[in-house]
C-alpha cells in the first residue's frame, strides 16, 4: 500500500523535460531565477509570461543570439539586453524551450527539434 | 526579599531573550583597549546624483553589496535577495540598503537610476552608489567583499557577492552570501535582532 502511494507520487512529480531543467538551471536561472520569476522590471519572468506564450517562434534565436530593445511582458516594458547562450546545441535549445513551456504552471506546447533547427537557420 | 528574587528572575529572563549580534569587524588594541574597525570615510553619488557618505547611514542599520549591471551570473540573484530584504523592511526607517557598482565605466548614474526605478524602490532607502573605482574597490575590503577586475572572465570582474549588515556605529555585524536564499533568510532575522539595538 505504501509502495503504491510512493509510486503514484513519484509519477506525478516527474518532469518529462529533465535535460531541459538541468540546462535551464545552468544557463538561464541565474537571471530568470529557478522559479521563472525574473527580477522586477529588470529581468522578465518566464512563469506565466504572455510574451513566452505568444512568441514561441522567436525563442530559438533569442536563446542562441540574445535579444535587445524593448519588449512588453505581462504589461511591463523591459529594455535590458539579454546575452545569448551560444554554447547550447540545437537539441539543447529545444530541451530548454520544452522545459520552460511546461514549468511553473506554463502550458505553452511542445516544439519539435526540426522546427527549432529550421528557425535557427533563419535567425537574423 | 521575595520581591527582590522575582525581580532578579524577571530581569534574568529578559537578558536571555535579547541576544545581541556580535561585532565582526577586525579589532586592534589601542592603549590596551579593543577598538573595532569601522567603515572608513567615504563619499559617493547615488542614483539621483545625491552625495551619500557615512553620515547618510550613521545611527542606522544597512545592508551593503557590490555588483554591476552587466553581471549575468550572481548579481540578479543577489539583487533579488536584496529586494526581498527591502520589501520585508520597507516600513522600517532604520534599515537602509546600499549597492555599490564596481563598474562605473558602464554603470552610469542614469543607468543606475533606471535599474532602481525598475526594481520599484524608494531611492532614499536603497542607494545605488557610483564613484571612483579605486575608492569603491578599497571599500569592498571593509565590507568583507573581494572585488577584482579580471579581463579573462566573460564579464570582466570577479566578486564575492556577500550581503553585509552594518550596525549603527559602522561595524560589520552579520553577512550572508547573496546567492544563498536560506542564508539571507537568516540575515533578515539578524536584521531584526540588530534593529532592537537602535
């Protein structure tokens, strides 16, 4: 009986994007924080972020090359440059995107690796 | 005699409850007496181009750190923890915050002001210091922090990231690693203890 409960609990708390989580914690969490909350109006949140939800096709290029200029996230304007993470491979970028799409209550869909690769080829 | 005993016990209980934070600053013997180092004289500008110096913080408690705006590694989490401290003690006039920029070349006063505005903090409570790089690097020592310019590092600086609590007479009373949120929780309790002295 106890074993069954443990099994159920373990199943429901398992995160299918473990690689993405590890990458996120190593490359992104220092700014966006472990809980995806960002830093006030200096660093945008990822948890519950409308920008994340609506700009899915921009994510691969943002992650690899960074981003500059003002953006609006959940009604707040952010205007600090984000450094890119050039050392992540295409697969790693896909893993990170799929992790953040499903972390902290987010439910923003699953991006296939070939989609990520197509987008990365066209980054400006 | 019975009353005397009760008073003794009463005062004994109170004494045990009010623990004081230790003084962590280095000390030297001067004519046989222990004298603790204090934060040396400093004069910097804050994000509103106001002069801030020892008088700004005299008689109050404050938490100090050393950071720079383009720091991608430890600074955001450090400042997030500073923000937690700010919010917890927002209504407490005897607790101030002081963040020194170690990169005055890039962290100009307008940029520091924008950063402070983005955090949504009262500029008279949380000062962001701009000043002579050498002066700031020397101050870091007194605040139990190490700051080194190192061009081999991607962001150009190496710094220890400690949040340091200074008491009303300029002594270091506690510190915590700014990236360790549990240690910062403890620091907030230390702040409560220190505020009892003021």
